[in-house]
C-alpha cells in the first residue's frame, strides 16, 4: 500500500489527549499525519507535543493564516487520503453542518473533497441536544463518517453518551476507510425493525422495536466494506445510506425478501418479528356491532432465523437476536440451539431497561464457546463491535 496520509484536526475538548495516542497508533501503522490544531484545541494539548509525535509541523489558525503562501488551505485540505476530526466538538460539528469557514479547521473541512471521519466528544446533554442531533443527521446525509461517541463516565462528572471513541476504535475506523475493509466482497443480510400484522385494512399488531440496533449494524457492516441487504419492517429509525434497502410489512414478506436476497456470506437477524399473524384478518374494516366483541384468531408466523439457519442456502455465519425479559442468557442459549444459528445477541428488553426504543443496549453474545457479557453501551458501539467480530469470523473461515 502506498503511504497513506491523514489530516488530523484536533478540536478543543478534554479528550484531545487521546488524539496524541491516536497519532502514535497512526505513525505505528506507517500512516503519515498532518496535524491541525484549533485555537480551542491548543488549550488542551500543546503544538509542541502534537508536532513531536506527528513528526510534522502543526498547522494552527494563526500560523497558517500567516503562511498562506507556503501551503494554501485548499491544497492542505486535499493533501490527505482522509480527514479525521478528533475530538469533534459540538461547535465544530455545528460549523460543518452550517457550512461555515471562520477558522483554519472549518475552512479546510468546507474546501475538501476528501472523505471525512468525525470522532465526536462532548457533554452528554450537548450530545443529546436536538441541535447536535440535527447537525449529526445533516452531516451523515452529507456523507461524513462518524465513529462513537461512547457511553460512560465523563470528565465533567456526568455519565452517558458523549465520550470520544477510544484511539484503537478510531484507528479501526480509519483503517477501514483507508483500505477496502475486511468485509469487502462479502454480502450480508440484515433484518431490522418490527413487523406489522394486519387485523383489518386499518389496524395491525406491532411491537415497540425502533429498528435502531439493526440500522446501526447495517451501517457498521457497510463501513467494514460489506455489501449489505437491509430488510426492514416499518421502523421509526431511517435506514442507513449505502445499503440495499427492501421494505416489508409482515413476517411473511420479510421471509420472502430474505430468501430472495440469498446467497449471502452472513445474516444478522435483528428484526423483532411478530410470532403470530391474525388468521381471520378482515378484508373490510371491522365495525362495532351489537353482537359483541370481535374474536381474533392467530396462526404462527414462519421463523425466518430458523429457516435461514436450517435452509439449503445457509450463509457461513448466521446471527440471531434474543429479546428476553427474564433468564436472558439461559433462554438465549436455548434459542441458539433451537433455531440453529451460530451466534445469539441476547438483550433484556424489560421496560425498566429502556433498551427497546432507546439509544443504548446491554447485550450478551452467545456463541458455541459460551456467553460473553458486554457492558451497557450505545447501540452504535454494540454494532461496531459486532461487525468487527463478524469480520473476524468470516475472515477466519
Ligand atoms: N425471528 C425470526 N422470525 C420469527 C421470530 C423471530 O426470524 N418469526 C428471529 C428474530 O429476528 C431474532 C430471533 O429470531 O433474531 C429471536 O427472536 P425472539 O423474538 O427473541 O424469539 P422468539 O422466536 O419470539 O422466541 P420466544 O417466543 O421464545 O421468545
């Protein structure tokens, strides 16, 4: 591989110290680093430590505005294979989303035609603020890649989403962007969201799945280079960009879409599929009558996970989910054997966990080697870890 070059913009946040570790990881992987330090970034790490680690002079607002003749910002913005912003503060993200260019970093980001990866870091409330989430959606829509943030204790004493991703996670995201990705050439089917089972033309039976975890998994697999077929029920979270989307309503339609998408190297069944459909669903809207309440009869839906796991065209790796409200690991282990899949990602969806419909997940990964409990973390982080494990497993076969 030709030597790759990363333009690293270090914003002003306490996690800027982790960017020093990131520079070491990049240099260790023989990736050249051109550092840019924002004015606020200079309050957290010094230009001297950054330049010493990077082995390259630091471009800072004042320096570069005075040295335009030496290397113009346009040229600087295009001199790299990837621009990484770590930490990406709420302010930097807002500037990017608004297309502002009032300092060197924001000018470079506006002038570039190079892919950009952000590692956001901020206080939990700033992260969850509607404005930041709006900016995030806009940036994703512009094709900007994002790694993290993670959940945990924060320097400001609060707890939650907003910690910058760890240097090795950012490094993995950078490597995936700079190379073809370990899942290049692999086709993976991901199911997501709830299903809707009709009672009559206007009413249906559904469940509380938002589709957030499935969408995050599809995006993480895409980021590792996989070709993803995303089969989704009527979810409230939009499907990620860069994947092949098939929208369905019912379990029966989801089965049809999954079977039509085979063959595949992997399948991740994150959908919350209804176990039953109404077998006496009415063609017309059911009316209130004096003769009493309607009686619904149910018939079992096909088990998509079991059919794929036991079918002739079985992918190399089949991953199921188990939504449980009690005895999570035990029920999930039984489910793995019963359905014939390789792994089960089990989670506790009791209402008090806030997992179904929430932004975090606490999962146990069940494989033939046993149960592995992961700490509670953002759904994006669960997705990134799971995708990395899938890449490992498919790579090893
Ligand atoms: N699943 C499926 N088709 C179904 C039901 C479930 O493919 N008709 C898949 C889900 O996508 C998930 C896994 O099976 O990957 C487990 O789903 P879950 O709802 O936890 O299991 P159930 O089959 O409903 O089992 P139980 O009734 O014992 O909870």
